C-alpha cells in the first residue's frame, strides 16, 4: 500500500513462480490478451456487457447473455466467496502431481462472474461461503494465474 488517494483499488500481489510452476501455461490470444496482460500488474479483469449487463469470465469474443461483440473489460476488486469447492487428491493436471492434495473452487466475484481457480490453503481450511481474495502467480513472461487465498 502506497496510500495513493486516487486509486481506490490496490493491485494484488504477483509472485514469481516461473521456476517452479509445472501446470498449464496460458497463451494470450484474441479476446483474452488484455486479461492476461493485466494479471502481470496484479489486476483481475472481467467483461461487463454494455448492452445487457452480463458479467463474464473467462474472456470471450462475445457476450454470453446477448451476443454483443467484444464486451468491454472492467477491473474486479479481486474479492469473492466460495460457491463450491473440491479437494483434488488425484491431480487434474499432470503438472500438479506434487501439489496434491490441493483445493479448486468456483469463486463468485463480488461483481458477479464465477470462475474456477486454485485456492492456496489447507484442504480443511475452506468452507462454502468463505470470503476469498485474489493473488497472482506469474507462470510465464506473458501471464500470471489468479489464485485465491482466504480473506
Ligand atoms: Zn450482453
């Protein structure tokens, strides 16, 4: 925190995990290019359709509510709650083998969209409805993966 008076939303922490990350690496392209660029700055973006109000993640070329092309991005505060979660004892990704058991949750962001994400916590330290906040693990020169921690 620097105390900048004109920035209501502070950027989330971005940890450099490029050396240790063995999971999938996002490749920015098309509609998600702006999203991944923002992750490197610790900012979580979502799309908010100006035509129908639908809020969506991950980024798509069209609105899932009305089909409007290129719904604009807005910045999320990066806080949400656990809609549901699972504890993975068998890795869903080959590169996650040494991470088990790990937690994956469907996170309802305060702004509306729901996304699947890793939660960096002990498997017995999470409940439906818990408050979470976003962090970022940088996994390449082009992308940092949103990961949530208990708020
Ligand atoms: Zn729409």
